[in-house]
C-alpha cells in the first residue's frame, strides 16, 4: 500500500476508462497513418511511402525502447554498486543546485550543503542496497530517461517532416521557371539559342563580375554573404538546369523540376528516423553533460555554424561553375557549365546532405531537452535557472531550423545535381517499371531460345537496364549502371523509345510521353 493502490483495489470503471482512451488514441494514429499510406500508394509516391514506412519503424523502435525500460526499470534500479564509484564530478547539476524542496519536498528553496546531501543519499540507498552501496540507476532516473528518449524520437520525426514540407514549398515555387523554359512553337533555332545565351550570360555576370570572385580567399567571403540574400534566382535555375541537361545529354524538354521533386522525396526517405551514428552522438552528449561545462549551450552554436558552412560551400560551387565559363585558362574551358564531383568536398556531394541531417537532429535534440526539462524537472533546476541561455538556445534552434529547411536544403537539392552522376529518379517510376519488365521478358525469352528474340537478347546482354534502380555514374566513355553498362548510344531518349517498344509488346502498359519524365 505504500506505493499506491494495486489494480485489484482500483474501481473497474476507472481502469476501463483509461484503457478506452489509450486504445482509441493509438487506433486513431494507426488508422491515420494507414490512410495516408493508401493515398501515397494511389498517387504512386513510392519514395514518400517508403519514408512513411520508416517512420512506422521509428515508432516501433520507440515503443520497444519504452517497453524494455518500463519492464526492466525496477530490476535495473535494484543493481547496487559501491558508493565510491559515484562522484559529484559527473552530476548534471552541482550539489549547490539541489534545494531542500528537491530532496524532501517541503517547499523550502534553501540550497543543500554537501554533508546534508550525502547524508540523505546514504540514508535513501541504505534502505535498498545496504551501507556504502547505491543503485546503479534509480527507478526515478530510469523513468525520466524513458520519457526523454521518447520525446527525442518524436521530436526528430516531427522536425524531419516539417523540414521536408518547408523545402517542398520552396522547390514548388520554382515550377513557374520550369514552365517558362520550354521553347515556343513559333521560335526558330536561332531565337532559342539567343534566349539560352542571354540567360547564361546573366548567370555568369551575377556570380563572376564581383572583384572578390577573382581571389581564392575572398571568394569564400563573398559566397558567405550571398547565402543570406536568398536561395537562387531565375537565371541561376535556368543555367543549372541547362548544365545538368547538357552534361547528361537529355532532351531540352526534360522536366528538371519533377526530377528535383523525386530526388527530394528519395532523400527524405533516407533522412527520416534516427540512425545509429545519431544515437551514438546523443549518448555521447548525455555522457559529457557535466555541470560546469554548459555543453548544451555550446552545442547550440553547432547547427548555426554548420548551416552557414554548407550554404557558403553551395554558393562557392555555383560561383566556380560561373568562373569556369569566363576564365580563359584551366582544364574546363568552354561556354557550357561543367558539372562534376570535383566541385564538392572529397568528391562526395552527399556530404552536404549528411551535414543538413545532422543539423536537423541537433535542433531536435535541443528542443527535446527543453521539453523534457520543462515537464520533468523543477523550475529551479540547473537546466532551467538561466532563462537567458534557454531563450537563446530555443530562438537559435528554431531560426536555424527554419533557415536550413526553407533556404539551405532546397539550394542543396538543385546544386548537388551538378555532380558527375544522376540519381535513379532521373526517370519517372512508370518508365523504370516498364524498362524492368522489358528486361525480365527479354531474359525469359533468351532462356527459352526463341529465335525471333535473339537480337533483342543480344541487346540486353550488351546493355543491361535491370539496374536502373541504382545511381547512374557518368564517365567519358560509358554510363556505369551497378554491375552492368549502359552505353552512351542508349541515351534517355532511346530509353523512352525502348519503353514505347515495350508498350507495343504489352498492351496493358500505356505509352509514355517525354513530357512526363
């Protein structure tokens, strides 16, 4: 009876009420996710559907962690270790931060001295572990840890969804520029070339006319300033689009905007959830959060520094592409942009996306820590005493997250397309499915030894299209697709032709229009 009434001593109506509320809330969340999944499947957004499945996995992981902590908390709290292993050096709060009210609940805010606190701890632990021994982690501490991990997981998922929503809003605002780029039926070839050169000259002038752009050091300062002037302009979008299409030998009518949207959805699928490196980072932060270091205050500067670093690098990539057009020397001389992996750190454009994902997690960690401290700890605890520090951390985290979501991430989506490779989302899902089915039928016919399809089998042997689900790397000679090779003569236009041939062989598949790629 000292710990409260048992279930046998509780009225059945109160037990039934609590059960009904919990089941109803869980059922409502589950059905909402299922309906959203059906809508994504109906609209053929496979990347977003995979991301939703990953969110479900994250919720299952959080549920498993919650179940394990709730079932093992009492057992862990009964593990006793020598008191000599505990030192106030590793406490989150110093001994001076504890008050009489925190220990005895008497409402007295008088700070405790060292002897009083140690005496109270020994008296409390001796009732359970005996003299000179203490619980490895107290039952109350495990309950607070349980709540913190749950809040961290939920906050990170919400931050990821908000980040993608803001990024999509920004990217969809560029769709009007994509509609303007298509040539008019009345324009001749000379008029089209004139418009193209005018757009590219505007882009080059904007990024290469400043005197600082000629210096290898000052250009970084210039790019640092430019990131605060907005995301990209119309001339930037047109020039980057043209550089991507020219580098990968795509038709001029290729819908670059839809490719970016599909690419963004694929990246969202990879960024949802807390990966094991992020869990390790969170554990390290918990371990080094020792009183006197104010580690959470200093960590609040990390997202701001990283988001400015990423924004500066993205602007530097654009400036370097523009300078290569106007500079008369160098290995990349010409009138067209020369996208390649060498423009990025360690020849890996994906590093910038990893940094953005870390920024989002760090901001979610900051918010989760604040929410947990607000509801689990007293207002006078060491977490909540410095109101100015708390206000700075919250404002900094929210502002950096908004700036990263609405400006830096959309900029990263378009500029990282300036690498040497394009992603599987280059082709629409229906075209990829048609090519996969065509490849499977060719293999089946080649096994049967059908003489009418031997030429088609030889084409399949030389040009494997079964690996279009992977990233396609551009080289000077061939496009390497996973284990097979897709020869240069098999361009995207010819891929569409193959898809049309496939549609002729399979009446159930509708013809594919180039405009829908």
